[in-house]
C-alpha cells in the first residue's frame, strides 16, 4: 500500500497544481460540489460507511470511550451542570481530520484548544479522527458531538439517538449549508456573523444559536525573544496549495528586506520559492511570530467572503506581533487598530514600508494586539461561551448565575477580570 502511494504521489502533486490554475480552480470547485450533493454519490458513500463501521466495530480500541448500548444515553443536563470531576462525566467528542500535533490540519489545534479548557469543568473530551485510522463511528459514549468537518455525514447518528450534535462552521460555509444533511444538526455555531446569517437559510433558525469564534492558547502563543534562525522583516506561516494565496500576487519584497515563508509549497516553480524556509513544527510557530517585524495573514477564499477569521490571526496577535492581513469582513470591527489591513498591491507595499520605518508604533500595535487577545479571545473565554450555549440549548440557567444577571465574568491568564455580554 505504501509503495503504491509513493508511486502515485508525483501524479497527485501534478494534479493539484493543475487544479490550482486560475481558470481551472472555479470549475473544479463547482464540479466537486455538484458531485458531493448527488443523491447516488451520497448513497454510495453511506454504503461504504456502513460496511466500514461493521468491519471496525469489533475492534476494542474506542479512543478511550466507554461502550454503552445504543438508545441508553443518559440525560446530559446533570453532568453538564456539575462543576467538578465525577465518575460519570459529560463526554464531549470532536470530529476532526487527524489527531496528532504534527498534522497540517487546523481543526486539531482548535479542537484541543477548546477541549483542554472544557476539561477544566470536569468534562471528558475525546477526539475522533478520520485519518490515518477511521474513528468517526466510535460514538457510543458521546453526549455532545462537535463536528468540525463539513463532510461528516450525520447518517451515523441514527444509531445513537441520545447524542446532541453541534456543527461548528469555521470555513467552507456554503459546502456546510448546502449539504443534504445539514438540517439534521441540533446546534449550529459559526465563527462569524455573516456565516451564521447564511446558515439560517438552510436549517431551522432556532438551531443557529451563536457565533463561537476561534481563539488563541495564550500559554503557548505569547511574547518571547527574537530567534536568529527565524528573524525576518516579513513572515508568513501557512501552506500554499492549489488555492491561490492573495498575498503572493501583491507582495513585493524590496532589496534589503528579508522574508520567510514557512509551510508546504507544492509548486516547485512558485515565484516565492526563494523565500521558502521549509516546514516547521507547531512549537516553532510562536518563535517565528516573535522573530518577525511583520506577520502577514492571508484569509483564503473558503473563509474570507464569510468573515471567518482563522486561528493564525489570533495566535500571531497573542504573541504581540504586528499583523498585516488582507481585508476580511468584520476583522477591523473585531480588532480595531490592533491589526493592519491592505486592499491592493500599492496599499500592501505602503503599509509594510510604514511599519518597518516606525519601530515604536509597530511595537505599540503588537502590545495592543496581545492585550485584546488576552482580554477577549482565549480558549478559556470560548469554553465558557460554549458551555453557556449548551445551557441555552437545554433551557437551563448556568450554575451560580442569578436570573437577570447582566453579565458574566471572564478571568484572563494575567488574573484580570472582564465583563462580557451574555449569549
């Protein structure tokens, strides 16, 4: 099997390069969407899924889950309310792509960032990955299932009627909403107001409960020393695959400037190959942000039209970096002057030149960025928001909260408290 994959790898790389061409990419995306929504294709996929589940259910490895019979799910409310560890805690499962820290898929880091904080409430958190070994069907012990992949088919949930399913839309908004099974989710969350409004057109608006944005792990992403091996004027962390990156068509690196691009670049002839510094581990990303005068952010076409701000923005700002991003709906409203944006090539060049020539202002922007993230956008905030969403869904009041209380209180890692609006 491995030998066959190695033989096919050059062909797959060539195919992705062709599909990424400006005139082919839109047609490819349309064709892919049409096939994915075709009734015969869905039936075929569900047949494969049923056969896969039958062959795998005999395996005793359930990802740490406890096995119970279908239809025997307990009432989740008592375990949701408990504020301390118990022998029978609420179990929250995350549907993700891969479950190891070397993955290139961001759903791993987002799920673990939120999951680690949810465990502080005494809940049990498990991660069900698609690769390398399929585990999406190991649902027997799950109370709350948070789905982070738009291609997950809730067809599986018919065997487990006690599960509360949550669709958390971080991108691919139209693919999520137009999936024939989208209306089957119990709760719909998005990372932007635009995508939440769009979702109400495709399911019961009462299920579209809240915007749950991404965030940063401020214990990992924090200000630190400049490392010489990562030092640069401009840096970008992210893969350059078949989807064109907007900044690569607009960025001009003047003589004397240094630029570092980290991640995979499939095209061996890509013009930014000269700045490519290879792939890095997740642990090295904060070092890159702390060693860069400017961190470029590039929101992709799958996220940008919907205002879905990706986790790199939160993480770079948490390090106190000066972030320059392409314009995204709602970005400036969320962060104000703690982030810089550009519209076109001229605007990007002028912004970079100004930042590099104004060191004091650049540091002030970074400090303000860190303050905004610590105050409002950590995974501790998101865990509390998510918990309140579940309370709202089940129609119960949060423990320790009186009716009519106008706000709850968040405590940031520095020990400061900040009032926040209720959901």
